[in-house]
C-alpha cells in the first residue's frame, strides 16, 4: 500500500448536475449569462456506497469541482500505476489523503485477487477518520466492485444482492472469478466492527 500525506496527493457517459452559484448578481439585459451556473460532473460510475463512502471510475480534471463538493478526506486508489500529476496536485491542494493499493488488472478467468490487499483496503474504509472517502480504480467495475462486495459481506448483505450490485456496474464485463472471490472472502478476522457498518441494510437485502 502506498499512502500519501494528508497534505499530499479517467470514460463513459457522464451525468451533469447543475448548481446555482452563491453569487446572486445577474447580468444586465442582453449581457452573456456565461458562468451563471456551474456544472458539476461526477466521474464515470459514481455512486454513494454508504454514509461517507463513495465509488467511481478514475476521475479526471473535469470531475475536480464535483469531488470538491463531497468534502473528501481520502481517496482509496486500487491501481498499481502512479497517480497522475494533475490528480495528485488536486489532492494536495484540497488536503485529501491518498491510499494506494495496487491490484494488477488481469482478464484471466482464474487470476487470484490478493485477499490480504482487500483486507488492508477494508481497514481504511472502516476507519471513519478517513471519511468521506472515494474508492476508485480505472472504470469502477472490477477492482472497485470486488472491494465494495467484500464490504457488503461485512454488512451482512446476502450474496444475491452483492452480485446484483456488482453486475450493475460491471454489466457485460462481469466476471465469474470476481463473484467467486466475493463469495469465498472470509470476514471472520474482522471483529468489533463499527455499529454503522455491522448490519447496514442487511435486513433489506436478505
């Protein structure tokens, strides 16, 4: 795992969220209205996982204003490649801590996902001092999906609901090996979980 200091520290269809500016000054009649509204652009596959936990694909500079609106304390990055300079500068400027857990991207059907890496990443997610936290890989599908799926096991979600959520983001790219990993992931070493994580939505997903 690579961890940046607290002061340290990319496609698909995107949705746009329009936000009115705090400044209520309006242009005179006939003047351009340019800049009156700010467009906040979420990263690919962005979603809220739970209170203080978000997921997405790789954010780029078009997403920075949106990420600022989340008030992030941490980003959990699941790729082995170095973080791009522009993204790292954004984190540094906004006091966001970077946790990097490099998981190699492999399309082989029987490739092993490093279970210990997932365990260490889950410890970061479970520590509320790191919230709000954004989890991301390249597309927000496989590596992110497996990590979120293992979090759902800690929350006592049933497997069918875990797989449904995984497939919602992986779609046609869903991998049997990912689902097998989530099914076999052992959560017995996680004890004394925070109450907010121990049973979130469990009854609704059985």
